[in-house]
C-alpha cells in the first residue's frame, strides 16, 4: 500500500515516461519496453498485474500500446492520467511520422529511395510475421485453436472478408470453446 | 476542395469504426484499411500503402500511426490529425471504462473465456496482415528471401526491430532486392 502511494506519479511524469517509452522503442518492441519501464524501472506495477493488463489490452480494440498507456494512466490518476499517458505516447511520434510521410510523397520518385523502401517493407512485414509466430507458439496448443486460427487467417487474409464478418463468425465459436466448464 | 471535404468525412467514418474493430491491436485492421484506402477510395496505390506501412514500422512510437499517414494522403494535415484522433478516441474511451471494471472481475467466466478464446483469432489476424502486406508490396523471390531471413532473425533472436527494418532498407538501397 505504502509502495503504491510512494510510486504515484504526476500527470507530467506520466506523459514524459510514455513519451520516453515511445521514442526508444520501435514497432513490435513497444510492449517489451513498456514492461521494462513500468515494472522494472519505475515499479508502478507488479509483473503479474502488468501481464494480465497486457492480455486485456491485446483483446480490447485499439492499439496495444495506447491501451497499456490508458490502463497505467487511469490506475494512478483516472481520466486525466489516461489522457496524459496517451498524449505522451503519441504526440512526438505523430509529428515525426508526418515529417517522414511528407518527405516520402515529395521524393518517392527517387530510385534509391524506392529501393530502400522495398527493403524496409520486407523487414517490416517480417516483424509482423514473426509476431504471429511468437504469439502462435504460445497459444496454438490443440486442434480447436488451430482451426480457429486457420479459419480467421483464411477468411480475412485470403478471401479478404471484412473484419466484422470474420469476427461475427469466429468470435462466438471461440468463446463457446473457451468458456470455463461447470465444475 | 470539395473532394477534400468528402475525404475528411470518409477518414472520420473509416477510422472511428476501425478503432472499435481493431481487436487484437492496430495491425489486425490493416487488411481492412488497405481495402478502403486503396480499393474503395483510391487515396493511394498498393505500392504507396506498403511504403507507408514500412515508414510507420520504422518510426518510433505506436505502429498505429500508419493512420496518420493515410489521413495525410487523403486530406492533408487536417486529415492526419482527424485520422489519428478518430483511430484513438472510440477504442480509448472503451478501454478506459473497461480498465475501471477489469480489476473487479477476476473470477468472471467471460473474462477467462475472452483471454483464452480470442488468442488464436488474434494470431490469425496478425498473420493475415503480414500476408496482405506482402501481396501489396508486390514481393518477388528476392524480397521473399529477405522477408524470410528477417522473420527468422526476429523470431529466434532478440534483435532490436529497428535494426532489422534498417538493415533491410540498407540491403534494398544497395540494390539487392
């Protein structure tokens, strides 16, 4: 109890901390960096609390990192805390990406840039694929999860069904399968 | 000018609805963003979409800022701001409300069913994103080898993702892809 009180940050500290997390991490690395800062460095949360929040943030709609910022900010300072954390996380990166984007549309005809972007796209796609492998290794245990996984991939990726249609079909089946059995 | 106004309305509707549909993270709605931005609204071609995706992955910050770039291409700076806010706000409000309830519902069967049951769906959606992006980037066999090598590196080692994307960009710049 006294630990939590000691650790309670100010609005500015929340914004600055998430700004820091945001700027030192890239793409898939954000959850790992959030854990490093929130659990290890600042000791704002226990390992278990952070992990259960991370799972929840992955399930809920919205970018995972934004959701983590909301959970952490809201835990300490309610709505203002959540807003401060999200602002810190997104403001500077948004400015940065706009500058890069504007430069891209200005110079996208330069051949060397085209070549570099082609390589970067291959790397960026690799990050997404490897996230699928890493998380799949942990949760695709058994026949039903595999069927749910393949069906979702096939409908959304190959047949290009809209997401809403895919989830309307697969989410009820997933919940039915995962519902805790009555004792 | 009239086009820009219409685009702003489309940006607002598209991203505020995708916000609530982005279950499992922003990357899961990339196929849907691609469908709308490239095929329905013709804001850009598939190649440009793949390039913007690469830029968003190589920039620090949440990768969801891809929507900032799509909004910018569709309707300028106003579009960029509107897309970002529209993508964050609806889901953000929901997440805030849930964060207030979550700690009190540790024993609920719905919570454990959601935690366990949605995991395979999320993996399927993430893999679908990777698949759609590689089709959009119009990969040839050399790009596929590069993607494969980077995937292996990223899956089996703890290499910083920026090094992987940066290294791949360098290989492309040298003209090897």
